[in-house]
């Protein structure tokens, strides 16, 4: 079951410039994080209680965010929903006819992630996220 919106991902061409703009807009500082598994560098704006806006700059020309920027330009890339058990949710989604990009959760910046195909979700790329357990 989807618990809440975890973050919104925004594709940007220049992370440093965009982070500075969003820092002024939001009034909070971002922390930077590399995500080689996703071929991006992220500026993460944490609003507390696990709600974030993540700016995504490609770190490789063959990544999905790089292809997104080439095709569509800067803007909303995805919306991420938090779940308790990502693999169970993927099985339920698939059983309900949702086309999956990932058949099982894989490692991401904040925990296990998987994506649903935009064709099944009115053109929106949806990420499911099972956060890491806090120690």
C-alpha cells in the first residue's frame, strides 16, 4: 500500500545553478549526493518528515535522466511514493495491469526503488521507494 509522497524528482542540466535557484526559492540548503547506480548526481532538499524535492543532473550521457533531458528538456521527471514492501507492491501493481519498468526493487539513494512505466500511469513516471530501516 502506498503510504505517502516521498519526493518529487526534477531533471536539470546544471545542478549547481539549479540548486542555487531552489535554495533561494525554498529557503533551505540542499545536500548533494552521487547516485552512480542511477547515473545522476542529486541535490536533495529535505523538508523534514521524509518529504523531499530532488534535483537530478545526469552523470553519464547514457542514463535515463540524460535521455529525458534530450527528449523533453528540464522539468518534472518523476514522483516517488513510499511503500513498506516494494516487491509485494510491484507484484500487486503487475497483477492489476500496471506495466513495470523494474520487476523487483533495486538499490537507490534512499533505499530500494522501482519504477512503473509512464504508459500505465497517464504519462507520469512513478517511483516506488522502500526507505532503508533506520538504525
